[in-house]
C-alpha cells in the first residue's frame, strides 16, 4: 500500500480514497420527475466500470408509493469505447410482498430476473419486463411509509398477485462486457417505471460528477485543512 507523508504524518487512507473508485458514476432522476401518468418518481443508480465488468446498483427512493407505475422496472445506459453485447453474470434483490391492507412481508434474496439487452452498439438496457424476464413481478418498490405499511398503495400494489413479490428498494446487477475498463464512462441514462415495457419513463436524469472526482476534491480539501492546521502549530 502506498503511503504519503506530510511532515511525518502518514495518510494511507487519503491515497486509497482518491484511487479506489475511479470507475464509479452516480445518477438520479431529475427533480420533479414523474411517470407518464403524472405520479412522482425518484430513483438513483450507481454504475461501476472495471476490467471487463460493469456493476449497476439501482435504488427506488420514493417512499410509500401509490401505484405500481412508480416502481422502477427498466434502466438504460451507454458505455464509451465498447460495442460488445456482453452478458449478465449475476443479479440479486430481496423480495417483498405487500398485502391488501398495506402490510408487507420480506422474503429471501433472489436473482432479480431482469434481462440485459443491447438495442444499439454501446447502449444497454436492464429490464424486468423484457421477454423472459420476471415482470410484472420483481419491479423495484420504494420503502414503506410512516408506521411501516404501504398506506398509500392502491390495488396495483396492495394484494396484487401478478405484481407481487416486488424487489425491496434496490437491486444489483453485474455484467461481463468486453472492452470495458475503469476509464470507461457512462451516459445517456434513462430510468423507466411501471409494468408496461418502454412506457412511464421518469423524465430526464441528472448526472453528477463521477465519485472519483468528488473523492479527489474531498482529499484536496482535507490536505488544505491539514496544511493550515500544521502552519498554526
């Protein structure tokens, strides 16, 4: 492990923080995003690129949804520098079943059952509703509301056998894609919701800077504060 010293003070954690997540990018739905029926949606994704691999973590951040149209069911993105289709190596999420009264039961952690496709060169879609996928089950639902129940849920969620079980708040996918490296960038992100494939897109998405840049910035701030502190001693 590389260790940096300033006036004899070791900073190994700072060096690791500045290099460990070089290929990680985070995205979220735009402020005020809504699905095609006008209901609010709020989702986020973390995409990590490495040597021949891409890991996607999806999060539904909308608590106590009203309708299944607010459940995350599709995530599209593009990768720079690759044209390979690739394959889905693994996926997982925790099942959750919502009863007719809004109470829920947590189930096991299982394969997400989403399908990976590449409609055009360099673009990719993870989709619960694609042919062969688990949909209309295994869409990603947000957390329960205050009191620990889905008190807002209508009949498309509560007690709906075709749609239950859902995935509880998040799901993780690992893909093997030839040509991907830690320098590969991620773009053209679209989150989609509901149980109709290709519908209910949640508007645009915001694209914050890569996590690596944030960490580097944080590291530089820490170094500056440390320098000031040492100067006062």
